[in-house]
RNA sequence: GCGCCCGUAGCUCAACCGGAUAGAGCAACUGCCUUCUAAGCAGUAGGUUACAGGUUCGAGUCCUGUCGGGCGUACCA
C-alpha cells in the first residue's frame, strides 16, 4: 500500500510540477488513528524548495491524486500540511483474501532474498556454563537470524571460540587441582582458579576414568581437553534448550594453522600500519583517529585477541558472505572499530560488517542488583533460570527491550507465571483462538464447502477492520525488524495484534452467528492465529493451543 | 582525565531513525463472567521527555555544555 501511495503522489507531483526533481516520499503510519491509516509529509519537505505554503502544496497534491481504484476511502490535508490517507474497506477485504491465500508463509518477505549472511554470536569461551549474562547475546543473535531468514536471507549461525589462551590454562589447572584433591592429595587451589562446582564434577569424571594414574602427570592437556569437551556439551545443551542451534563452531586456532594471522600482519605491514617497539608489535590505530596505538603481538610473542579477531573477520568475508553480523556486549564497543579499520586496510569492504551492540543486563534478585563472575562461581546459569521460568519466558525477557537500552532482568518477575508476565498475553491470544476453532469445527460444517470463498465484506465492524489492518502490517514489521535488527519490534507488534484480537473477542462472536458471518470470522481468526504463531516462531517462543 | 552507550509516568520500557495531542505493561482506583478461555475487556489517575542553550516550518529524537548511571580506557579475553 505504501508503495502504491508513493506512486500516486509521484504522479500527482509530475502533473503539478513537471520540472521538479522528485523528492524521497516517506509514508508513515500516524500515531493517532484520527490521522488516518497512512500519512505523508512531502508537502512539508517541499515547502522550502517551492517557497510556498505547505498546506497549499498538500492540497494541490491531494487534488491531483488519481484515486479511481477505490483503494482509498479518503485523502485529507491536515495539521501543518500532512496528507492523511484512509484505506477503503474493500481494499482491506481484498488484501485479507490474499493473506488467506498465502497461508502459513504469510510474513515472509524478499528484502534479503538470496543474500548470504553470517551471524556470529554467543562465542563464549568454554570456561564454564552459560550464565544469564550470556543470555541476551544468545537470544538476540538467534532471533536476529530468524528475522533475517523470514526476510529471505540464507543465514549461518556461528560460534567463535578460543581454547588455547591463559583462561583455558587456568581452567585446566583448576580441574587438576580438584582431581588431586579428590585423590586425597593436599593441594592449594590456584589463586585465580575457577571455583564452580562443575569443575569438581569434571575432575571426578577424570578420576573415575583414569584412577590415580594422572597424579604425577605434569601435562595439563588431558585436563584441558576433558574440561573443554564437557563444558562445550553443556553449553550446547543449554542453547538447544533455548531453541538455539548453531550451524558452525569456529576455532580460533584455525587462523594460526592456515596462516591467516601472518597474512594479516603482512598486509598491514605493507600499508605501513605496523611497527615494532620494545619487542612488541603495534598497530597504528592512531591513524584511524584513536588516541593510542594498540598492541597486536605482546613482547612475549603471544598475540592479543585483536589480531585473530581481524583475521577471523577477513576469513568470514573470504567465505563469500554478503553480510557478516557480530553480536557484542557493550564491553566490546571500543575494540571493534580497530577490527573494522584493519579489515578495510587489508582491502575488504567494511560495509559488509554489521555490529550489533547491546547494553548489559542487570540481574535483579530479591529486589537488588546482582553482580556475577564466572570465575568466582557467583552466577545464575541459564539452565537454572530456565528450570524456574521456562525457555519461553527466558527468551521473551531478553527480547522485549531494545538492544540499546540497559535491560533489567528481574528473576522473581520472570518466574511468576501469573498475569504480570507479558509473554502470556501473546500466548493466551493464540490459545484462545485455537479453543474457539475447536468449537467452531464441531458446530459448523465448513470443510464440505472448502471451495467457497468467505465473504469478507461482512467484516466491516470496527474491531474487525482494525484487526485486518494490524494483520496487513506484519510483512512490514518483519522488514523493519530485519533492517534495524531490533527484535523487540516484533514483540511490540504482536502485542498490538493480540490487543486487537482480544477486543474482537469481546465485541464479536462466532458461535451462534449465521453461516456466512461465522465463516468470514473464522477465516479472520485463522489468519490472526497464523500471524501470532509466525511471530512467536520468529521469537523462538512456543504458540500453545491450550493454556 | 579521555572515549562510547544510556537518562521518557511511582517501577520496567515504547515511540516506525526529524513529524501532528509522547504511548504500553506493572503498581493504584472504578466497572464487566448463567453465552466461543476473566492469563481478558472498558474506564480513571499519573509527564516541563535529567537540566540549560542552539539548529528549523517542527526536537524525546540532531548540535554544544552541565549533572547522574553503565562500559571501556592493559603487552587481560
């Protein structure tokens, strides 16, 4: 509809001002319903250029618009010079019939058709179970992936990890210490060691398998490998439980093995962006506007994480993706510009990298903020949270706010299964429809007249037309969400849709109405139910038939 | 100190990226179940969008400064 309106306006403008360079025409959905179903501000933006009164320009455009198709009920000039449009009922009914034809695929768009997109998220190193702190990253990354898929893209979900560094060494030492302790050997726990109970569990597993054979072993490898394997299994189980399924796991090590790291260094050196000082290798980030240069290779010979990060991003681009999306917490906000600059300096297109930065989650427990640390084992795991609140609620809480704002996660509130919990509002709407459908199927015999088209023109009540309008917005919501990568828009939309349904439920009935009206309303509900369940599917949340 | 993000109703947050009278949920108050699920609906109350300037037809949104919170600012990841 928006494209159609744009077209009409362009035609009108060409008629009135043949020489005018056509401006960008923005069609918006007004905030208040009194302003119609769609509006444009072209006249206001043109006022300056044409040196004329915006209201007058708006009126001229409105008068010159070709509205013979009957899609529009009204075209009005309002306020300082807006043009407001109201859709005709017949247009709504026509579109509703199209939606019905589209069936379960309604909402799929072609915005990112044929685009290959890699979404990298979670990427927590295997040092412990996923905590509530990782939850926002995981759920955001997965949901953005889902939205992009609905917008037509081919999405690959990737988990990047490092199993070589200092962290992993400390982890292995922690496991060995627990192992030795379990054999009755006195041993001081490493000062910076991981104190969680899961470390002891892993140590006991090793003891069960190897007995005391490893007591004199100097080598940490077995401890490290066992720990990594166990923790990774744990992480994957947690992700799957949350409805998240990774396509690939990328080990940082590969970048050393295949020479990518060295290639990056060479390329940067050629650009004169690298120099040695005090045995360390530095990256001239000052030439990209930074205050200080940054170290790529420490004087010990060990690279900092930034170097593999650069190589990793180049690797992703070389794999041929049209777009590479990173999901980062606010703590990475300062580092990614370096990576992007380096990638560009190596001759790659920086516009193919899109970084989603989300603000940290404040966990509120017993009404107080709760600080977490994996090392100190002072954390709430995602599993614990899902045990108490369920996967649906957990996902919903991470998604319901814009990524850019600090999210307060109140564990007690999430656990409450009552009306306080906003996810049930959406699921309830779906369950309510299913329940009606069940009764409708028993009462009416719609199957035998499956070929008969419902007469949607019977749906001219207020509750019905607003519901239809909501339904028709769905594909646009998908596109907007995919463009901005802000899944909470889907939630806001579904809330509006659910509200319009609950109002319909209050005002309109099906059982007891005549066959034609009952059929039309049933079909309307079928479509609504499809949109609700599609929307929930994008959020990775179940759409129950019964509650 | 410097850089990035945030500041909107009592609380948690929206506001389609500059549009018209700033909206929801929770909490408070008032109504509505012998009829398809009351996990619902209808209504009341709640605001100088932290503060002060500026930009323009028009600012919660953009610019400058101040205040407050978060995160960075390592040869840690």
